[in-house]
């Protein structure tokens, strides 16, 4: 599983000009699912994201997590995170999960985050989406579970 994590002041996602999800302060997660991903990768990724200490404390140090701040999460599926650009000029996506499997894990990701009492908004799986954000910091991190298991 791969994720681009951005600390945001606000973020939204729209499909055909209709906003499907928006948040104020929190984290935008662009989530890519690998063909071999399963429950172990999903749980690791969620735990890592919600506990990342990337929010400022009263001294201005990045010392607080999403769990600490009560911020929200916007999750947007993004299979292109598994685009392989090593050969030719057109990315290959053979490492990305097939849509039915990816959708199941994407929805499970959202449900599991909600179970941790975090407000979650989302895009629409497999839709052409417009994502708007105000990156706070800016803080942008890349997470990849494939090197762990």
C-alpha cells in the first residue's frame, strides 16, 4: 500500500463539479493499493497515518497526531501511485490491485478509520476527480508498506 499524506488546512474532492467529500484541518490521503495488499498492510497503514506526529503542539513542534488533534481525514483512491515509469514514456500499472480488490480494500480503509472516531470524507472510487487542498506547512510524506512485510 502506498500513500501520499498531506497535512491540510482544508481539502475537498469533486466529481463532475459535485463535492463528494471535504474537510477542514486534518490529513489528505492519496491511497494506492498494490495487487498483493491485504489486511496486514491496511492496518499498518491506518495505524501509521493516524498516529503520525505531524501537527504542531503549543510550542510549535510537530509533536501531535491526528488522533491527538481531532482532525479529519480525506481519503482519495489513486492507483497511479503504482505507476511504473522505468521503461518507455507511458507508465505501467501491473503492480496496482485490480479494481474490485482495490475498491474492497479502499472501502475497508475508510470504515476502519471511522471506527477510530475520526471524521472521514472520501472521493468516489474509479471516478475522474478534482482534488483541491491547502497544504499546511507544507507537510507532505510518502508511506509504503511493501518494504515491511
